[in-house]
C-alpha cells in the first residue's frame, strides 16, 4: 500500500512539473523580447539581461503583480507566475518606470492551457 501511495505522489509531482512552461525573455536597452502568447498555468519566465545596465521584469494583469529583483547586466534570473487567460503587460520597472516609458514593455496574451500550437 505504501508503494502505491509513493508512486501516486511521484506521478502527481511529475505531472505538475510537466505542466509548467518555461518562457525565455531577453531585456536590454530599451526593449523586452518575449513571445506574444503563452498557455495559462504556471509560467517560469527565464529573464536574461543582455543590456549594459541593471534591469528587472514586472508582470502585471488579471490580478497578478510580480517582479524579479534587479538583474545585473549579463545575468539571468527566473520568475514563476501562475497566469490565467487574459492580457498581461511585461515591462522593466526600473527608475520609477522610466525604462518602461522608454520602450521596455510588451503585452502578452495568455490562452487556455488546452489550446494547441502555443
């Protein structure tokens, strides 16, 4: 019986890990590069700062407001967020949003997890 419970628990962990999606993001002066559409669920943004100054990534929409700490030039950081279907804005919040105003922003659309081709 114990083996059966352990097997069931491991299957649940593997299934939830497989459901999470990894989305690469590149930030630099003055742009954010990320795909336009992602599936609903847990999304891990892998953020690489290819710029020459400190940046960060903020994700906002559908009740979500999360951001990375500051990311030094040449460094990479991950941010995991549970996203529901809807439109989100991703941007650099540095310097009282002056980076965002300079063009470091992009909208992404989150679609139902069952949609194919995303």
